[in-house]
C-alpha cells in the first residue's frame, strides 16, 4: 500500500487539474453530434459530410486542445447499444453515453495500441525510445529506418525541428492533457500491449 501511495504521489506532481481532461467539465456536445443530417446520397453535401465523419473516426477529433480518439468518436456517434433509457422499463437500443468511463477506457485502448504522440506536436513525444540510454545516432539507426528506408515520420516523432530530442511524456498523462493547440494525427510507433479491463456492474 505504501508503494502505491508513493507511485500515486509521484504522478500527482505532474498533474495540474487545470490542464488535464476532466470528463465532468468536457462539454459533451463538442464531441457528440446532435443529429445526422439527411442529405441525398448523390449530393456533394452528403459526400463532404461523410468524408469528414470518416476522417474523425480514423484520426480522432480535436476540440479546444482536447483530443477524442477516433474509436470513441465513432462509438458515441454511430454505434447503437442496448442500455437503460430514462422512462423505459426495459433496455432500449440507443446511442452510447459519453461519460468519464468512456474517456478512460478509450484512452487506455489508444495507449495499449502503441500511441507515441501527435504528428504536429513540436515539443513533446510519447515514443518510448526516448526513455532508453541511447545516443542520437543510435536512435536514428534503430528507430528511423523501415526495411532499410529512411522514415521521416519516425524521426519527427523523436526529434524537434532544431534536431534536439523531444521531451518524453508518458502516454497515460499526455493523452489526458488539455493541449495548447490541436496537434493533428496520432502516431502509433510504440510496441502494442495487451489490455485487460475489470469493471463493476453498470459501469459500461
């Protein structure tokens, strides 16, 4: 128990409540579509609308420095599940809710998939290679080549424009930050991990 308290206190020093996503303060309507417009399938509006929705489902969706994973955006806007609905005696098919549990589970799933940062963040990275005792030259040789070909995106995930290393932040904290800007596409250059979820009744 004492070890857990030390670990908790260690992480707490990095968390400024004003700069981390609080699911109870996030405006749900920023990420949940109020309705799906009915456009003719052959119209330009239809193509443009669903092209944007597809992009959000793949890349995620940014609003005011908060990133909603694409899987979460797709889940709360397009999926229908059986759940308790106010006034109904039995469970009904309805859109899922966007609560703290959803943010937590989907952020953890992104981390398990191997999240390593955002493409447009000029300063911070979650690439685990930055935690290793390696020289810059070794980082380049080990992580910036794919099948013998130079991979610029891997280099950009590790180094700033001035060729110094980016600052490492753990994905668990970094994903939950309210960022100063919207940093674009997520990168997945870390090794993926298994994820096991335990929960009590009614949590999801």
